[in-house]
């Protein structure tokens, strides 16, 4: 197993290339970046893949590799990424949002929209993400988040930098296995994987279920991959057993979930699992 050394102190400050995700996302990794980024930035690679990109906090925060591939089964999220990656489309969306406003009544109106084209669909998804409770856009769980959204006139501040970074990135809506097993385009591939957690409240936060057999399938695929990988999971006996063959690092961070209310954030015991070794700082086990 490859041994990689890191200077953890160099990750304490936000790097110049850091971009904040345009999404509000349940269970997003924003508060975990200082723990996760060292595992990625310390690994030499020219191809980077995220099979479960979700809100994209890690992708947008890390240094952009020469070759990049992001993927998710949530097709509406992927549609937003594709739209933002196209300069002409994202400029049109920024113009539309600049004329919008946020209110409970407007939120209810947007929920009733039946999209007729890409622009309408992306508009609906992004508006509801920015204005719904915990950023949830799964239709049965939509709920207006009073006072939680910045004004739409400022959303271009999220869209423009995200769109610039998404240019020339491969963006797909595939099963994770296809992304992991695809032939390398570069010399050294690094995977970062953030699947739904084993004990996640999937009915509220996700429209696509991730079953126990999917967790098992993911572990088997990663045990056979020749690519380097970094995987984040909830700390539970089932996951520790599934990955007893890999390097398991334990740490804790505060994060937002669909179950948190108001400004409250939940402390989670998390695992960062890799098929390479790092020299870790205090705070990890």
C-alpha cells in the first residue's frame, strides 16, 4: 500500500483556488474540507473522478486536475452542473435570477412549475435548492426556509465561479460502477467518493435510494480497483467491517443535515477510508 506524507498545517487556511459550491446540500462536506482535502491534495494525480458529487463541496474546493469527471444519479443536480458549465446558458440563468425574489408564495409557485426545457428545469431546481429547508430538492420533502437564502440578485456570485471551474469537466448521470471502472484517461487516477451514508435519512434527502447491496457492491469494486481512492462514510460497525481491508481513519466534524434545525449543526463521527497510507496529524485515529 502506497505511503504518502502530508504537511497538514498547509491545509489550515483556505487556498486561493477555493470555490464555494453553488448548492445548499444536506450532508454536504463544507465543514469537513480541512480534513478531507489533505487526503486528496497530497496525492499526485492527473485525473480526478467523483462518482457521487452531490453538492460538489470537495470538487469545488480542491485543486482542479488536468482531467476531471463528476457524476451523480440525481439527474436534476447534474442538469444544473451541465447548464452552469456552458457560459452562454449560465449567463442567461444569472440574468433570470437577477430579476427574481424570495418569498413563501414565490417558493410555492416555483414548486408547481412543469419544466418545458433545460432552462426551466435548471431554474426550478436551483431556486428550490437555494430557498428550501436544508437545500432539500426532493419533491416530497420540499419546505420553504424562511430567511435562509441570500437574495437571488447575489446568486451569480455562486454561479459564475462554479461555472468557470466546471468548464471542460466531464459531467454524467451514471451508476457509480461505470465511473469507477472506466479506463484511465490520464497516468494516475484519484477517486473521491461520498456515497449516501449507511444510516442516512434517504427518503428525505435523496430521490434515488442507495440500498445495502449498493454499499456492498461499492466495497467490492473499490477492493479491486487499481486507482487510488478516498472515501468518506459514517462511522458504524457495518462500514468498518466492509472496509477492514483498507486504511480506516476516524475523525469528527460538525455538519449540516436535513435533521438539523435553525442554526444547529450536528457533530458526526466520520470515517475517511483510503487504499493508501498518510502520515496523519493529531485528531485522527
